[in-house]
């Protein structure tokens, strides 16, 4: 089971977002048979089987084991990932295109960058998983409080200068290209 799976296909996204199927995916964090799932979610085995076939057709669940009971075979399935993220590309190919937004200081541009990040890293994770390799990444996540817009602008100027200096010192035209995205946004207010 993967940690996170990025769903690129619109039909797979629709399948995963169906409330009954989403519940089954959550339940399948622990492998189970259709009969076991039916008992846990309070519906019939036939209905569970119907939904499991749809999830399996999109690769969202996978066979964990088969158990033989006399002449019958019970299939035990598990979710293909602990969690799922729907790529904006599943909705629209242009949804993850920051080039479609000229205002690099807008929230729309930031969302498009985030969408591209999800799409690109999702693709790299799939390839790394298929080849049995690890994907080298770097993530910095922190919080900072600015007293004023002027403080925020000064920070942005200093950060830009520092990043450009670091990039110039470490960049090699013949090296493997990496994408560096630095973003800042106000934290949403916590709801009680």
C-alpha cells in the first residue's frame, strides 16, 4: 500500500469521490472481504461487491489475498493507498497550468502551482514505485508572522535574493533538473 496516491483520471476521481466508495476505501486501510465490509458498513455483500468492482477497475483497491473455503474462494482486498489526492488535471488539463495565469502574485497562480506540483510529484511517485526506487525530495514547511505588508515585502526581497544566489552557486546545466517552488499564504483561521 502506498502512502499517498495521486488520482489523474477523471473517472477514477469520480469513483473515489462517491460517498459509499469513499467509505469503503477508508475501511480498506485494513484488508477485508466483501462480506466483512458489508457487516462493517451495514449493507449487503452484493452492493459492496458492486462498488468494489468499480474501485478495483480504477486501481483504487488491490487483491491482498485469496482464502479458500471448500469450493469457494474469498477475495480479500485492500486500498491501494493510505490516502488519495485528486490531481487538478483530473478535472481539466489546464487546471494545473500556472502558465495560464500571468499574475504571479495572485492566489490563482499559487493554486495552479500547487496543482502542477501535485501532478508532477504524483507522476514521479508512480514511476519510482514501479521501479522500486525512492524519490528524492526536499520540503520546508514553516510559519512566520509579519507585522506589516512592508515586513512581508522585505522578507520576500531577501528570500528571493538568497534563493537566486543559492541556485546560481549550485546549478549545473548538465545536472538533473529539479523544480523549486516557494510559496507563502496567510494561514486560514482555525474553526472551533
